[in-house]
C-alpha cells in the first residue's frame, strides 16, 4: 500500500502558470515538492511567480535554488569562482529570501530542515542554493542565515537532522543531488560544462545519506534538480537511477513547459512511495 504520492516539480525557471495551480489542486497528490530554481535572472519575476504558487491549496514545499535569492552579481561570482566577488555582492540576499518566503505564503521554504510527511517517514531538506561540486555556493549567506561556514559544517548539520529523526524511513530533497552517481556528463549529476566532465554532486548530501544508512535508516529516495536534463553539446541526462535500494531522481527537465506536436506540455515527476521503496514516472500535462 502506498504511504503517499508526491508531485516533484523540477527547476521551474519561470515556466509556471494558473494551469499548474488548477492541475495540482485537483490532483490526488499528497503534496507538491519543488526542487528550486523557481526564478530566472530578475528577483521581481521570481516573487511574482511565488505569489502564483502560493495560491495553490495543495500542501507544498520549496527548497531554494541558486536562482532564488542571490543577486545576479553574486551568481556570476560563483560561476567565475570568485569568492571575494560573491562576498561583495551578497548584500540583500537575506531580504530577497524574506520576500520570496513572504510571497510563497503557506508554501513551506525548506533548507537544513526536517518535515514529518507520513507515519514513520521524514523528509530531510538539504543545503539551499547549491550549485553543485566541492565549493559551497553563497557561503556568506549560509553563514549568516544558518551558521554554516564550510562544507564540513554543512555535512554535520545534515547528519544532525538524520540523528534528530525518529523515523525509520527518510526521503531527501535538495536543489542539487549528491556525489556518487557518476562522473560522466550524462550521469544524473555529472558535469556537462567542462571538457573533463566530473561528478558535480554535493559531497555534504552524500555524507548525510551514508550516515543515515549507517544509523539503520532506509533512504527511500533522493529528489533534486539543478543539473538540467538537456546536456551542453547535445544529448539527455539520465534522470532516475536506483542504487542500494535508494531511488535518485533529477527532476530538472528545462524548460518544464514546452511545445510538442502542436501541443503545450507541462512536466513534473510523480513519485509513489510505499513501505518498500519508490517509483518515479515523468508526467506531461497538456494545456
Ligand atoms: Fe536550474
Ligand atoms: Fe540551479
């Protein structure tokens, strides 16, 4: 018997409308999880989109992505690997996150947080605003908002969330997936923007998953996005894989709304969770 059925919305990047609100509100899903990157490059557009998501009556939760809150300059600093630039341009991120949370209204904003979503089943939300890889993106904001000052700090915080849970079963939600799923460009969180490819997963999330298993928890699924399905240079990323009884889902089909054979289709992933594991399937809703 299913414990619950979840809708996973991958990187939205402004592709959202009243059709989505109507669809999810009339759906059978127990809740809707957003993996982040709701916005694009303008904060005002992100806030407007959050106000639309807030009109949903379906219980939902968002983990902020690297496009949700940081300034354009700080984002550029992270892409360029210039931490001093990120520090200089990180002012205002707290206020922008407050505006996003306010606009989202009843929608929960997760990040270093634990949520009881069914009997004996907790959802642990990882580090917000991740851009993947060994560098902790937007470190000045994470230090100020969460007191997390390094990747090791972050891993420790996530392990603590596991320790605080009395649930036997866990789901993890993060903006970017963990390391360990492969180092080729087409792997679920493999790097497609460097010639040498590599594993672009989050090492702190991997530590939390390993820790959960060591504590005897059953990790049913890890849900994330960020590394878009369409690869630079062509091809598509593997978006789901099972390892050691855990289902890994990368829901970042971007754009999530697209035209095909004369129809407009709106993407999300349906995740059925039962006592033994999870099954994921892509859903394309015509509009
Ligand atoms: Fe994205
Ligand atoms: Fe992202």
